[in-house]
C-alpha cells in the first residue's frame, strides 16, 4: 500500500526522529547504515527492498551491496549500469515509476515494479554509496520520498 503524500511526510519525520535517537552516540558506519535500513523498512509500508550499495574502495567504479533488508540483492553493480549505477555515475536521485520501462534495469527480484535511488555522501563529502528502495507497486515513489530519503542521508553523512 502506497501512503498518500501527507502520510509519507509524517513517516519520514518519524523515521528521522527515531534515527536521531538511536544513533545519537553511534559512530560505526555499519551500525548506522543497518539502523537506517531497519527503521525505513519498518516504517514505510511500500518499501519492498531497502538498502545501500556502497562504493567499493578497491574498485571505485563499482558498487557493492549492503547492508540491506529484502530479497536477494545484486552483489555488485558497475557505475552507469542499472538504476543504482546511473545514480552513482550522475550523483543525482533517480525515480523509476515502472522498472520495465527502464532500458538498463537490473532485475534482482521480478516482483520489483518501481524504484528510487539517492546518492549518499561520506563525511569527506565524496560519494560513499547509493540508497536503493524498490516497491512492488508501480509509481510508488514521489518527491516526498526523494526529499525524505535525502534528508535522512544528509543526517548520517558525518557518520560515514
């Protein structure tokens, strides 16, 4: 079920408050990312797959999965490939209302129908990861999702 825009805004505000409380004194990037994934997967009913694809320090033109919650995710995605790779290459959010209409979509789970990906920056200001969310419904993501996710990613930036 896709919440209406005003409910989405409330759910993102709740998630931000919970994240601030939980991570007040936490500095470990893995704990931070895992907490973000858990809070969002719990609070946003239209989130089917939720997780990070991190820039691999050994292969800086490649993303590696984790942490995430959902069905099996692609382990690695090259920059420029699929929705996550496009977001990483451009360092801009990408909203795909229907993944079947996205020519280079990488199908990790055939139930995914729509997707949003936002860039995640580390404390040094460089691209650290992308945050990927899939939904089983078409056109599940809107500007409210983009704004909510970007706010949450900005909140954790100093801890990454």
